[in-house]
């Protein structure tokens, strides 16, 4: 493994100049592969200020010295980083004229999700009438926000319009040196969201990437930065509950959250990227670094995730509890079916006094799926009177799937309390029979039982997300029990 | 005839439990099934409901004149068969309201009806709650989770009242009930009785049959119905126990 990586790195560094080229700045797409020229090209394309290019290059050079981590309970083929296109101008999808041209399987899923016809058209790229034009929705929405001084835009736009904020906060929570995929993202990220809530402002709406239509095709190396100033509040929803048949194999995103004194940020994700087919062919490799810092006292960051997609998920939304009395929360439902693998969990770093964290993880494994919870709770010696409560439950459907729990607990002072509970259960034949006896068929029964099992987490989601997440849970487990 | 069972044999993991059951139930009738522990009463109920862990090795069951074995568990339910469980199952995180709404709407779908509007459903819930006198906040709790023994049994009758089955099999619904609850449960059953439906009541105690008066009483022993009679048989059993039947049988 190691020698392979070295070999790969060798080829890589050698090839860099051998295949050096002058990229045509007018072209919409970079050639395959990664080197400093490609990074300069991306930066130039995006008309970035000098500091950004410097940052990318530093990240890239650092990445060259790193090895892909292999400690996770995941098996997947070696990724060829030179076989990836790192920049393509937002794709102009072929516009279809009617829903008849859309993949029937996709339509079926839409129907099950209860997505309206208009919405279905939009999501599958069918031309939509002017009334439904999302641009107008976006405009009214942006006006409401800007009156409050809230900045909500694409990351690229923020780099242009608010470079000082980007410069001040970017990479302060996830430095490019953090890990292999974070370094890669820092070098080549294309776009993402930027969100700034000024002092004392409660954002009145759920901010959602839903409105960020133009960034829909740049999900591969996304970068999101959320800043909540003193006393600010925001609830942010990531993702789209429609099945994105994105064929980009590798996704490596970064999300950074900064919560200052008395601020609160709720970050919710429903992830249902392409999981590969029933035989485990295809699917997204999702390597995400998500971290928030509760910088000021009494601040709070809460992560809620429902993960049903991707072939490989490597993801640990974390909290650094620096401010005294700050609170970190992690609520997660992770589903694996067929050949999906997930290694996910959280890190709660207690640094401030009286800090509190709660971890509720619900893993659901079906088919040949492998689901691992990996969680670190570290209470620093200065973090006196701190508390953590962790609960990790695993639900197994069938006997070929797996559930694994890797808790790491480090407590460096005597006044803090850490509690960890873990359970593993199965959907019993009794429960299924009971439901069926009331007229509920097996698949609906599984949906019902699984949703009941995940309820503690689902209820943390914003309303509109929760309903869709529930349906998604049932759908992603369809056909998992014979 | 509503239900007709002929020479029914059923086994689990190769062990035969039912060894030739014959039973006929007409619309409007109440049948009581009694018998010592472990003789196959619950097994019979499960086989009628279609539980897959039991293998039917011989015999037939006709329900409304049709071969019951052709129907899945849920189809049997939608055709009006209800089983009140001896040991109701817990479903964590699923409220009774949500559970019953799903059940009612699946049943309606089967009959070609639209889902019941939420308002109407809740109204029906309120009505039926009164019938079985269950605490109103119970329906917000997860199905059977942390319920007392009596609450679980009342919940079964409550579900029966909502689903209004044609054939209700109540498996020891009286066990674990206090006197008041017993009366309430019996009342529930009596209110739901019509000329079109039938009840099969599995019980160990003649006491229940004072409230729910059966047309027939059967004794199940070692996988067979060894004696059938009228309600007086239950009184006789209460007095004498099962020994005389066992002797007669042997
Ligand atoms: N899942 C099972 N696996 C193995 N044996 C079983 C199973 N279910 C029932 N049995 C056996 O079948 C026999 C009949 O059980 P059943 O539950 O039908 O009895 P019962 O007449 O209802 O008894 P009780 O009055 O105690 O409720 C018993 O010997 C029981 O152990
Ligand atoms: Mg029994």
C-alpha cells in the first residue's frame, strides 16, 4: 500500500513538468490531472486575488507530501488523482423538453419523495415555465436577507465581494494541513457557499443550498464557510433530497463554521448522492471535512445529518468547544444498503470550561453494507466541569451487513463526566409480523420501524427537511428485506 | 360460513404443533378456545393470521369461501382478519397515532379509498379511545413501549375498534387485566359485535366468558380440538380442570 502510494507520488511529481502545458485561459475545461499550472488556471478562471492563489499553492505543495489515510473501516480501489478533471465551467445540461425524456427510474423516485411535477422538471433539467423560475425566487429571498445585513452567496462571489472576510476566516477551522482530503480541497476547490450573519441577527429563514442553483454542478470540491457573529443565529440546510446522479466519483468537501460569543449555528445535511448500483458498481466516494468552532462563550454548534447516499462515506462533523459554556451537538442517521460503506462520526474537543456535548448516532445497515461509527470525545485539562453524552445505536437488517463502533474517549480532568452508551439491534420478525397483521406491507413496515428508530435525530431536522428525510430513509432501504 | 378449518397441521422447525384442527365459524358467532399451556392456541391464531415461521403441512383454511393460504399476512388483515396479540410487540419511536394511521390508510388503499383526512382520523381515534377508556396521551407514545400489561391489552382492543375486522381472534386479551379493565375490554367487544362479524376468543378463564358470552367453547389439547360444547363447558373446565379431558383423550 505504502509503496504504491510512493510510486504514485513519484510518477506524479515527475509527470508534472513532463506534461507541463500552457493552458488556454479561454477554454472551459482544464485537462485531466493535477499540477501547479492547473491550480493557477483554476485561480485565474475565477479571477481570484493573489492571497487565494498563494493559499491554493501552499495547500497543493503540502498535499504532495501527504498520504491518503487508510485507518477507516473502508475498502475501495486506489483513487487516481491524475485521472480527474479539476476544473470545468458549470455544465450547461442538455435541456429536455418534457418529462418523457427523463430516466423513468429517477421519476419514480421523485414520485415516492412526493416532489411536485414542477419541481421534478426543474431537478431533472426540463425547461420550466417562467412562473417557476428560481431566479425570481432567489431575488426576493436575497432582498430579505440583505436588509438584515446577512451575506449569503457562493464562495466565489464572496471571494470577489468580501475578500477581507474570506481571508480572515477561511482555513481557520480546517487548515489545509488538516488531512489529505482537506489539503486537496484547499488546492482545487471550485465553489460552495458563504454565509455571514452579523452581530445580534437571527436569520429568519432556513438558509438552503436549494437557492444556490448555479452551484449545483460544482459539488465535487465544495467549500463552505459560515460565520455567526456575536449573538447571531442561523439554521443552514445542505443538500438536496433529490437523487443527484452526479457521476463525479470523488467528492472532497470542506465545511467550516465559526460561532462567536452567544451565537448559534444549526447545520443540517441530507445526503443522498448516487450510492452505486445493487452490485456495488459506481457511486460517489465522499470524503468530507466538516468542523465548527464555538469560539465565544455560550456559543452553540449543532450538526444534524441524514446520510443515505454515496458508495463510500468518510465524514466526521466536529466541534471545537473553545468558549466557556459552549455546546456542541451531533445527531446522525447513516444508512448503508447493498455494497455501501460508511465510516462516520464526530469529534468533540472540549477546551473551554463547562462545555457540553451530545452525540446521538443511529446507524442502519442492510444488504452487504458496512457502517462504522467513529467518535472522539476529548476533554482537555482546562475544560473543567465539562460533560459529554454519547449514544451510538446500530440497527441491522439482515445478516450480511455489518455495524462497528469505535469510540475514543480522553478525559484530562476530574470534574468532567463522559457517558457512552451503545446498542445493536435487529428488526425482529415479531415487529414485522405485528405491522403486517395490521395491514401494513413489509416494506412500509420497515420504513415505519426504521423511521421510529431514527426519530430522535429526525426530529432535530427543520420541518421541510424532516418529511423528505423520512421518505428517503424508507426508499433507500427498499428491497433490503426479501 | 366465515371461517372453515379442515384437518390443519402446522409445525415449526420440523416440530409439529397443530395436529389436525377442525373448526367452523359463522358470521355473528363467538367461539372460545381454551386449553392447557403450550397446546397450540397461539399457534393456531398465528397460522390463521399467516405468520411465516410456521409451516402448514396439511389441511386447509377457507375464509369467506376462499383459500386463505393464497393471501399474504397483510392481505388477510385487509380482508378483515384481526389478531389481538397475547404478547403485543414494542415498536420504539413509532407513535400509536402514526402506526394506526398507516394501518388505516393501507387498508383503505386496498379497498380503493383515498387516505383518511387527518382531521377525520383524529376524530375516529377520540371516539375509539372513549370506547376502551384509554388515557388520551397514550396514543402519542410509541407502540407498546413501556406500556403496562393492561395498557398493552387495551391497546389491542383499541386497534381492533379502529380497524373493525370481520374476524377477530383475541389471544388471551383478558390475561393481566384488572376487573375494571376486563369489563371495559368485554364492553368493547360487545359493542363491536354484529351479525356480520365473528370473534374467536382464546382464554384461560371462564370469568371473561361471563362478559363475552360465547356460542361455542372448544378445548385444544396437544394440537387438536378434543372437545367442543356450549358455554357450560367453560364452567365445567373451571371447576374440574383439564385432567378429565386429558384422560378422556388418552
Ligand atoms: N417460535 C417458536 N419456536 C419454537 N417453538 C415454538 C415457537 N412458537 C411456539 N412454539 C411451541 O409450540 C407449542 C405451542 O405454543 P403456543 O404458543 O401455541 O401455545 P399456547 O397454547 O398458546 O400456550 P399458552 O396458553 O401458554 O399461551 C409450545 O410447545 C411452544 O413452545
Ligand atoms: Mg398462547
